[in-house]
C-alpha cells in the first residue's frame, strides 16, 4: 500500500477505534502509525489493539508503527466534598497535603515536589489554564494562594507550574510498569511525557536500552531551554502543544513549534506535531478552516508527522478525521509553494560522509528524475539522513529488521519494506531494483538511486551511492 504523500499520520486508538474493522478503516484512510495512550485504558485493552494492528500488518504486507505514550507525572488536585467548587477572583485558596476532602477554602494537592519548588509570587494554572492562582505563602506541605482568575474547579483537574523546574522524574511508578509492558508487547516507539531536562531522556534510555526508539514530548517551557541536548539524546520529538500552550503565552506556541521542527530537522530526528489539530471533529464531521490551516502549517513547516488524539480515540468521526487530514497533507504537498519552502529550509550537510552521500542522492534524484531513493539500512540511520534532505521522490527503506521498518513509518517520505540481507554490490542492486518495481516506485527502464553502507549491516556507515536502471523481470 503505497502512500501518495510524504508526511505521515499518527492516529490515537481508544473507545471509538477499538474494533478490527475501524482500525483497518483508519489505516486504509491514511493512518501510517497508531498511538496507544497509556493515560487511559487497561493493559489488556492496549494488548488487544496492538494485536489487531499486527494482524492488519500481515494482511496488507506493510509495516505499521506503534507508539506507546506514557502518561508522565500529571499533577492533579484531589477530590472535593461536593465534587466541585467555584473559585472567585480575589479569594484565598489553600493547597496542601491534607487528604481530607476539599471545599471552597482548600484542597489536597498530593505532590510534595510542587511545594518544594514554589516561591512567593509563583503562578499556578488549574484545569488547562482556565483558572490562575498566585502563591502568597508556602511551606513544605502547603501553599496559600490568591485567585487571579476564577471558575469551576472539579475533582482531579490538572495543575501546571509554569517556568518552574519541578524536582520529579518524568517517569512515575505507573509509567515504569507501563514501559515494561509496552516493551514486552513489542511497540516501536515510546513517547516520554513532560520532559523537563536532558536527564529525563537519559533515565528512560537506561531502562529501555536499544529495544525501542524514544520520542520526547516537549510540553514544558523548561525543556526548550535544553532543546538541542534533548533532541540529541532523543530518537524523535513531539511538539505537544496542549500543555505547552497552557504554560507558554499562546502567541509564542507557533514560534516554538517552528523552532522545534527546525532544530529537529537539522539533527535528522523525526518530529511529530500534536494536540487539537482537528479538535472540532471530535463532535463534527468536518474541521474548521482554522484547523485545516493548522494542519497545513505543520506540513509547510516540515513536520514528519501530524497526530490525531481524541479525534480518533473518542470522537464521533474518527474515520472522517483521518480522511480529511490525509487530503490536507496531499493538497499541501502538491502546492508549488510547498516545494519552494521545502528547498529553502533544507539544512546544510554536517560534513560527514553519510550526509554528503545523502545530499548527493537527493541532488542526483532531482537531476535524473528517478523513481525513488532506495536506502539499505540496518538501524534506520541511512533512511533518516535521506529524509533529512527532503528529496522530491519517495524514500524506499529496505531493512532486514521489521522493527526498523515499523519505526520508519513516522519518518517523512519513508516507505519501509523488509528485504533479504545483501552481501555484495550485485545483490544490493538486484534487490533494490526488484523491490522498487514490486512496490510501484519505478517501472521498466526507469532509474533509482541507491544508498547504503559498507561493510553491509554496519549501522551508521552510509558511504555508497549507486544509480541503477529497472530492467524487465
């Protein structure tokens, strides 16, 4: 199943998309990879969805990526006696460690790490920023605040502490259990939520090893201060605009989105733009014009993938959401201005052999009007460097490792195929030509560009460029 576009779609599965029929429909409509959100659902439910994906993979003979998204240390208030209260502007309100049910004067905030990091004057955001409190006094187990913006506050609503690095790990005990389960299940990517510092990425890398690729979700302004180092340590980046938009002024979020995409592109790391992309389609069969423009902007910016959250997980129109997103991407990539922006934003090669070969492959493909760039890769690095160049032809990723082929499902322009191992130039050319023809990337007498590394099977050694002609089988 060959896609006609380069940017990918990551669709979240949930109650609205649990059956085999719906998941297959989403895949056929354009979903290249699926997200399992571990903030919701049981391990048994996630296993069921994963098994369905792998069954569909066999039926359609195309590697499908699966990303497990860990919940992270989401800060929430506890319960109220009446279930909710109304906060009035100017009133005093206390947050503390007392487990007694809350009322309109106080509530339990079961996170001592928050109190340890507070300062007088710190602002707290409640319920995705709908309410604001200012800290007037604080101690190791309490914070006395003044309500700056009031509203209704109910059980378990979230708390954000902008511009403060909290002394807590990005991995809770729940996350560690979920990570172990996701690794055992065999997911291809794990998304780490609420990354604050490079040490957060190092921690999950120590736990996961090389069994999975790590995608760091950038939701905290503190992460932006360490952007280059976090990207270097990560295998991929997600611009998680939900919490990022809560803790940052709204007008800065588009700027940060462009900065993150640009920095990830320069590093050759795939970047996903996420959150509220087609939010109105949770309950409407068509998006707003602003939402369509938002998706288009992410594609013009050079994102590898765009993500659907509640639209496909819990919405009324999951299939329509994927369909319209597919149409938007396809339309943008066919726009002449898209090509101009893509070429103008291409990062310079880093001075390495692999970048020189990848840049040359893109130029040869453009000059000769070839059908595809074929990359032989054992780790995915050759394909990633090819994608960094944003060529004007598809990238056919050939690998002996099905996990690598699945991981490349989130990489711009990449079409993964599990191919036999090659040990010589002759084998390499023969396999590349055959697969390119079988997969519909090149026809008889058309040319393809091949990149690989010698010794074959050695990760990170892209040092060969070859042009081949597709002959009759």
